[in-house]
């Protein structure tokens, strides 16, 4: 139930009194893009957790004066407004680079910080009051979902006093700040792991340095394990004493089950991990299967999963326990460390994606003989063990951070509707955060 002091109002009323501004994006022409100026943010870059700036287009720098009215500002709540992603929301933080909204994005901007807290709008847009209204709008048309500015002005909102708005934004924002910190940390850790792996086992930098009489810049105990010369092999020169084998020889690539043959029953059902769950990194909305499947097909946090069809992704799974569906490999090895086969799969991913894209089918894929044809250079096990002292902690921390973020998201999502509706009253946000941290 909404708290007694919550004000019932509409976006139109808030706009009329000058407390709220809403708007949509700039309709860019093709010849305006391709420069090195402001970022043009399309709806596809707005994820459920953050804004992904990788691969964004940019305007020509001289267009900047023309774009100012569509420029994002810190504190904006952002919402996607067209297609199946309609209603996906995010927030513009101080740390983000300047960007211009595209037409399929709208922003909600507080014009009176004593009346509306932008961070509260951020979380209100994820709460039941907004999502219920959005669902009603979607149901009223047979066309693709679309949330127009006219529709947005009709939105009803329950506004708590500004102090409570700020407390709610602070509490929930603390969770999201930690989740975002973990995500960025994992990007860095992943880049470090891939960089070390490529330098040591693909480019052979320590071997090249030793062959030229140079220092490897590695700890002596690790450096001593690298050869100082090369042999000729089928892949060209490789370090002396190292071997070449197929990717499928360093790991067991277990294909998932046709889980419709294992219908769920009772309370012990497992969520089915399909390609969609692999991409999302969670089992939200997943089908269910019987928990009585062979144990090898049960997925746990930290398992390496590799989709051999569709977009071809290889991930360290952190979405919780589930059942492995067909079109996915669970990769394990009794002999080689996880980081070694995980990073070798990543080394061949682009090659596999190119093979899949060349298939004359709606869903490209690779076959097992492609795993055999993808070559791996095998160092001595002693070197692999010593190298693991540097790479293993990076991989383990990535998994740990992701699992922690999942826990934080679950807690945030439990609290969010209770806070924005007034069901849970928080008078001291800092004390509350300290208690649940």
C-alpha cells in the first residue's frame, strides 16, 4: 500500500509546473555519423544493467552545437520506447561520456531537485506502478510496442516526500554502484587474463625474449620454465618441446540434452539454460526441467559454457544451478586447468563465428570437426601449473564478483517495489545499508 504521505500526480502535471522534463532523441542522418564527435546512443546499447558504449557511432564534431538539446545529462532516467525492448531503463551517471539520445530513447529529467530526485525516477521506472501502466499500453495495440511522449505524459506516479526519494535512490543506488564496479573490474580482469594468455601461449613473448638474450620481465621461477628457442611445426615456429593438438583434446565438450524429454515435476525442478540464458547471464524466465537428469548435465557457478550455434558465446557461468540444454557445450577437463581451455576457446571464437556465419541456415553453427581443426599449443604441465598462479586468481575473482553481483541484484529487486511503494519505510539509509552489506 502506498504510504500516506505519497502524492498522487501525473507526468503531465509535473511537466506543467516545471518540475519534470521529458524528451526523445535526435533523428540522425547517415551523413552526420562516422566522425569523432559526440556519441550517438541507440536503444540497442541500453542493457538491463548498464549502458554499453562498445561499438557506438559518433557524430562529426562540427555538429555539436546542433545536438545540445538532445544531449544526455547526469541524473537522467533513460527508457527505451519502441519494439520488444520497450520499457528497458537505465540511468546517466557522472562517469559516462557525453552522448546524444537516438529516437528510440526517451529521457526523464528532474527540473526541480527539491521536488523530484532523478535517482528516484530511475527506480520508479523499474517498479510495479510504472511497469503495470506500461503493460496496459502494450496490450492496447496489435502493433509493435511503442511508448510515445503522449503516453508518457499520461503516466501516473506516486511521489514520496523529497527526503524519502533521496533515501530510496541512495539505498538502491548503492547496490547498483557495487554491481557496476564489479562489472568494470571484471572487464579489466578479463582483459588481463586474455593479455597474459596471448602473450605467453600464443605470441610466445617470453620465448622470443629469451631467444634474443633479453629479459622476460617475469619472475625468475616462471621465466625459467619457458624455452629459449623455437622448433618448426605445422603452425610455423613454436617453442621447443611444446606440442600441438586439437581444441577438443584439451577439454571434454559435453553437448546438452533435449530437455523436453525431462519434464519438471515437484519443487526440485531446474531452470533450463539455453542460448538466451547464456546471453543474459541469468535464468530469469527460463523453462524448467526435472532435477533428475544425469549429474554431468547440471550446470554450476564457474562452469565454462560454450554455445556452438547462434551467436557463439563462451562464458564463465554465474547464473546459478541449472540444466544444460542442447546447442550448448559444458567444457571440462580432468588434466588441464579451467583458465587454459576457457582462454583457448576464446582465442578461436572469431574463427568459429566466421564458420557459423558462412552456413546457409537461419542459425549458423559449428560441428565437432571444427573443434579438432582448431589448434592449441601445449606447453609443459609444470609451466602451465606455474602460470596458473597468475591467471587462476583473475578467473576466480571474475566468477566471485559475478556471483556477488547476482546476490546484490536479487536483494535490490526484492527491496525496490517495497521501497518505491512505501510498503517499507527507511528513515536512515546509511544505517540500513550497513546492516545488509
